[in-house]
C-alpha cells in the first residue's frame, strides 16, 4: 500500500525542534530493534544490543521505552491525536474527524521519514500475533490510549471524559482499530490499510454531543 504525499498538517508543523529530536531518537531505537528482531528473533534481542545498534546508552533506551514491548508497540504520534482532533471543524462528526486524524498521522510519519514504509507495522502485527508478552502489553497500552481518546472526545462533544458513553465509545474504537489492523495482517497485508480502517469506523455510530 502507498500513501499519497499530502501537505504536512498543522499538527506536524507545530512540533518544536525538541519534540522532533525526541522523535528522531525514538525512531532510531525502534529501527534498531526491528533490525535486530528480523536478524535474530524477538527473544534473543536485548536492550543492550538495541542501544549499541542505535548508538545510544541503555539508560536512554529505558528513558524513552520502559520495556522492550513498549519499543514495538508505542507510536510517537499517538499523543498528537488530541491536537489533530482539535484542529478539525466543530461541525464535523467525531468519526470523520478521527478518519482525518488517522490519515494525518500517516502523513506526518512520511514527512518526517521519506523512507517510511509499512514494514514496521507488518512486523509489529506479526509480533502481536506470535509473542504473548507483546500481545499482553498491547492490551494494557490500549487502556492508556483509550483514556487519551476520552479526553479528546469529551472536548469535542461537550461531555465529561468520565461518562460511561464516552469511555465505552473510546475503548470500543481502540479495540476495533486494533482488530482492523490484525485483520489486515491475517489476510497477508493485501488490502489497503486505510480503507480497512475506514470500514472499521463505519461499524460505529457517532458519539452524540451533550
């Protein structure tokens, strides 16, 4: 699958030099991890090896990623979803705003890394399916992302982020999007990923505003 080269969104342009340097370091650590995993497998790959390959110290690795599973699963653009949703028109449905945010995340990844491909995501999904520790960590991290989405959705709808409907909507979306990507992997990555995620969002009704 290829993604169109669209203009870099406002959320990306607002990143400070400090934020971009952090993203560059995180990407170096992640790339080193993926290279080592492909060479020798997940279990054989150590943090010390990752640090050496990424040309950073082991303490730097741990400062950015508390566990090896975090390196595989954490996306540096996830925290920007709130900002991207804030930029969408108020009259737009929440689901349509989320569609745009997902596409903008991909655009930012491409803008910051011209060599970006979906190989990393494919490997991530393979590890998610085959490594119990990665799968277990993914379920735990979903709750963190879900809480972040609750804040963003509450701001857009005028509801309280602790409302049952907001929490169910956010966590339901997180689970569904994960399932959509797993479906993509199970079908040998043949489908257009963004189209699959659009179909996933189509199964939801929008969260009503307060």
